[in-house]
C-alpha cells in the first residue's frame, strides 16, 4: 500500500455533508490551527521542480532550488497576479514567473526582470521544514515565525517506505483527537487496548502510551505491543511500536493537513528499523534486512489504513461538539481538548472546553 498521489490534487471522493451534520454556526467551528503541516513527500519535489498544494483553502507553491533547498510561497506574482504554480521555472536559486519572467530569490525579493531593473517587491514565503522525507510548512498567527520545532525523532536517517493518504470532511483537531479517544478503538475497531499512563502535555507536545493486542505482521502472526504516540501540534504525530522480542521498531506517522473549511488530507506513512539483529536469523544481511523491514512497514500501514477507513465515515458525517458531555473514562479527551486550545488565536471562546 504505497502511493505518491495527493488526494487533494487527484479528484478524490468528496462526500457531501448531510443537513444538520455541519459544524455549529455559519461556518467551521474551528479555524486552521497554527503549527507545522505536511504538504508533500520529499520525493515528490525534485531539484528544479514546482508543485502546487492546497492549504487552508488557498494554494501554496512549493519549489526546490537547483542547490536542493525547498521553498514555499503564496501563489500569486505581485507584478500582475500570475499563478506561480502554473508554468513557473526554477533558475538557479530563483523562482521565475511564467508571465513576464520576473525572478524571485531565496528570500522572496524580486532579483531580476526582462528590463534589467528588478521591481521593489517580493513574494511571501512560508517557513519550511524538510524532515524524514516530508515537506512541512509553518502556519503562524498573523505571519509569526515558528514558535516551536518538530521533534527530531526517530532520527534523520529514518525515512518511511510505505505511504497512504485519504481526504475527509473533517478538521485536523478531530483526526488527532482519535488518539486521545482510545476507548473508541474497542467499540469501533474491535481492538483490545489498554492505556498505560495518562496523556502528558509539554507545551506544544502531547504524549500517550497504550498497549495493544491486535496487530498482525507477516512472518510473526498475531502480536501484542506497547505503543507511544508523540503529538506535535495538530498536524504531526508519530507512533512508535516496539517489538523487542523480534529486535524491531515500527514508526508510524500521522500527518493531517487542512486543505479547506472542514476538509482535511490525512497522510500516513510507516518505516521499520532493526534494533537488535540477533533476534531474527539473517538480519545481518542487507537484502534480508531491507525485505523484512519493508514488509513489516507495509503490513503496519495496511492495518492502519483499514482502521482509518472505518473512521472516515464517522468524520465525514459527525458534528463537532465544542462542549462534549464526557463520560467517566474520557479523561484523556478532556486533557487533549485543553492542550489543543493553544493552537488557535486568543479571544472569544472557540469551544474547546470539554465541560
């Protein structure tokens, strides 16, 4: 289950929300949150390439310079409004508009034009972070610079070998809330899970720990494992599945990105690495190691995609409850809602209180 297609660009299914299922009020109850959000895989953007992706109901133009640096800019040329994602070229370190060939340098300023006198103007860049084979942009309040970084885990050398994406009528906060709402794993997905410790919040980061007894991986059959999930804002989370008996660790990324009002692309990716080659015969051989880790990553992603496909109809038709009536076992949801408040502008209540 590996794909490089982005559902927001390929005409994926767009279900219509039924009457009464839209968020309360005249529009989405939640705006696009601040934080880091994935717009593409690194391998989708070669040197000299230009790529357009949707974010928060607007286009973002990604391009990679000849030196390999990734830039992200708002889509319209300040000269006469040409869309920089359609027909622009990369020349050296500059993005060149297809309409009148004004060139914009690494800092966004106009560096040249056909008449030899650059305009005193610029395009507005987003902060960009390339990590583990993903391209992330920063969405700040009123253009503020990044206030925090994505965690440097599981390490720069680890890149996913299996990818999948789905588009759904929901908001990133609702997607990530499924991690805190661990009780639905039993009722909806029939997974036997147990919370090992309450969620721990640390600024823009939130960590949860579960034990699961419902995983099936090729060669190993039915397994149980402990999984720790680290959330960094509402656009990035990483689940670590430890299999010490087999000397393996699986890394599973969840990357929800808002592409429009109450519309989200969820990218999921998996990687597997060997932590103790003595546990499985042959893991010292590169070919065996590569084949096994890819198979485990793909199987884990396939299992995860099957679970998410069960979530999608719920997301597509549910209503956001700004003040849910939480049950006795929903403490983690309350912690999550309180933690999520920080990613929205201060001011009138936006409905994050669980009570």
